[in-house]
C-alpha cells in the first residue's frame, strides 16, 4: 500500500498542499495531470528523493517519511531512465543486488529470471549504448525490479516509443504487475495508456490529487479514429 497523509511538498515557488492519497496493495494506479503540476514530485516524495515539508508517507503500513531511499525498498523508473553508460545490461540488473550484498548464486538466478521475463537474454553482456528505446525501457524496468520490491513507481515509462513497442510494453507491465503482486503508481500524459493499464485513476487538479472514474477518460483514440473513417 502507498499512502500520503496530508503531505505538503515544495520546490522553489511550486507547492502541492495537503495531499491525501491511498493506493491499495496490489493495485495498478495511474496518475495524470498537466505539465508542471507535480506528478514527478509526488513519485520522488514516495521513494525518498524529495523531502516533504509536512505530512507523512506510508508504505506497506510503515511510516517511511524520514527513511532514506534505499531503506524504503521502492522500485523506481525515472523519466530519463538514468541508465549508466559504462555498465552492461547484466550489471544494471545486478546493481541493487550488489548493494544489498546478495550472493553471487542468487544474483545469477535473479538476473536470469528477469532477462527471461523481459525478453533481453541476448542483451545481457551489451552496454546500453546503441539499445533501442524499448530495450532501454526494459533494462530500466529490470533494474527497478531486481530486488523484488513491493512498490513500483513509473514516471512516463512509455514516453516517446512507437505504438507497437508501447503496446508490447503495456502487455509486459500488466504481466509483471500480476506475477510480482506489485503496487504500481504510473505517471503518464497518455489517455490510451491510462485506459489500458489503470485499475485506479488519479488526477492532479488545483494542487490536489483526486480519484476519477476511468470512464472519464472517454473512448480510445483508435476507436475514435475508426468512427471518423466510417
């Protein structure tokens, strides 16, 4: 579970005030809102990369407001992916496991498992240089999932991908969320993406986060286009 209790977050002249959000365990929630309204700021507050000015952050029932990011056990895929040019795909998958002093045998097992699930077995010994957008997204996702977090935060993870690649990664995210029993908070601008993935829809409005019915997203652009062609 993810819970923000009356959280205020400030960055320069920008402020979100008294944000209250509850995301039940095992749900796939999508967060939407206009540019500059604080979607990334909320993710950073949850994973510990941004301090809250007021209020509390709870994960799995524990008050983690003052905990350091590593202790929170949150998988995070930032918008720019933040991959390391000098590291191979395998080293990205091993990164968090090494920090946690996981044994070599267990690291090898987990890397093989992730590579199979993500379909990147042939890429394990490659540097990230030269990877396609979809391949890079899979590597960032694998790194975030490597230590088996219970909470996964995704900041526009499918942005700038072609439609076919985006569809495949949506399928992958759905499968992983179910198989790993993850609580997911996924930031996106895409209504189609939100419609496809969201079990719950959250929208930033007037510096507050409000739940909205998924039906409020309307029809998919594909269905609208088909109607227009008819």
